[in-house]
């Protein structure tokens, strides 16, 4: 079963978020507004 984070109308794959945060060679951003995730991108 895939774990996801749902914030209003957006769905984020938890594994992708964890991968971004834990991989020291990745770079990108998590955009927040009013303490809600509104965008996520990394490479």
C-alpha cells in the first residue's frame, strides 16, 4: 500500500518526500503557504 500525504487538492507520495529529505545529493524545494504544502519538486 502506498502512503500519501493529502493537503487540500494535492497528493504527495511520502516516499518521494522522504527520499528528497534524506538524499544529500538531491536538490529542490518544498513550497509552503499558510503552513500547507503547495508544491514539491526535486532532482
